[in-house]
């Protein structure tokens, strides 16, 4: 119990610092680095080969992958975005980036009802910080961890700016690491398996 409290306290501190650091970015930096990250992802064989890609709708200073989502739709891929319902999160297919409404935590969520259930989807995951082993510091609600516990076969790609990388993130037993992390500087792999 004391060990879990120590982990929770450390996570709160890192989250607070990471959010403050990211929020110092200018709109020009966010736009430039987001464009570079989209370019890096578009060039990856695993993106090119993916039939189903799960995105997220950017909030505040998060990396903006919406241009890549539009490209995915243009290429005929199935694109989906998350929607929160109580303690659970599911991904819903979108056919247009106009089909969103404000949902939980003031995040834009897909308006349709076409739930995606692809256990091997390529999932782009936002976060406040990622460490050198692929561990992720999310926002503390555990939605992505619970989702990946249900769908362990998903290919999990953490998406962040280089400034969000940290040496080590405190982890609890329910925290699920990423398979790779992408920044404006490139891609880092953590698992040795065929990602295409």
C-alpha cells in the first residue's frame, strides 16, 4: 500500500511538470513538430500497411495527428477515434473529420455509433511523458491501460514531442508500455517483433 502511494505521488509530480512544460510550447512549435511527426509516421511501413488505425483528437498542446488521419481516410483505411463511457473507452469509426462533438473532459469525440473491434489495430496513443523503455505517463484515468488489457494485440505507438521523453516513468502493475514511441526526431522501438 505504501509502495503504491509512493508511485501515485511520483506520477502526480511528473504529470504536473510534464503538462506545464508542454504548455510552454508556442502554436508555431506545436504546428511544426506535429507536421514532422505526421511525416515520420506516414513514412513507416507499419502505417502504410495498416488497414485500421486508431487516432485521438488533440487537446490543447498535444501532438496534432488530424492531417495524418485525413490521409488515412483518403487512402481508404479505416480510421477510428476514442469515446469515453463511464470508466471504459471504445474506438468509433469515422468517415469524416467533421463528425465530432465535445464529450468527456472537453475532448472532441466521434459522433457516430460504429464501434471498432479490431484486436490488432494500429493505435496512436497520446501522453504527458514516455520513458526509454516505452512506459507511458497518461492523464491518470487509466482508459488506455484498461483498453489495452482487453486488446493486448493492438500495436501501441506513443506519440509525443522529444521534450516529453523522460529517463524513467514510475509504473504500477496495470500500466501497459508502448511498443514504440514517435517524436519529431524519429521512431524508437521497444519490442522485437514484426510490426508490419
